[in-house]
C-alpha cells in the first residue's frame, strides 16, 4: 500500500518544474544568474546590497504565469547599485520584473514584452524610454 502511494506521488510530480532562487552577492554570481543556464521562468534572483557592473538582464524569458523576478531592496533601492543602465533594446526576452534596484544610467525598454520596473532608482540623467 505504501509503495503504491509513493508511486502515485512520483507520477503526479514527474515533470513538475520547481522555481529556483538565485542569491547574488557579486558580479560573478550575477553573471551566472543572468546566463543561459541561470534564471528560468518562475525563478527569483535575489540581489544583495552592493555595487555591480554587470547588467541585470537575463538570457532567458519568463512566461505569463511564471515571470523571472529580479529583486533588490524595495525599502532602499539605492543599496543595490548598478553602474550600468538597463538596455532592453539588445534582447527580445519577455516576462521579466525588476524590483528595488538602483540603476546608474539610462533605462531603455524598446523591445520589452510584459516587463516591469518597480521601486527602482534611476540616476545619471534618469532617461527612461520605452
């Protein structure tokens, strides 16, 4: 009876995708999280306070029901500082949300499909275009 219950449970969860949380503490871990083998649909990328020089733009897309969430500090977005901007013109990925980041240059969303930028601080001219 116990074996039958385990078999049923295994069949129910076979192929079940589980979201991963990527914890970023420096440029190297950010590069890994943003790479092709990094954040996938439904994943969360938690970025610790600090200064970064890598653009927080993932190589993959999220989906309507499972966006990729890139999260810094909602209460102090300047504590997660990027000396680079967020140029979405170079990619066609979609369903990405950025929350609580400090962006040091302009933000451009020219080919952003279902993307959001909330609780973010944009410095150095603060040009935001989309």
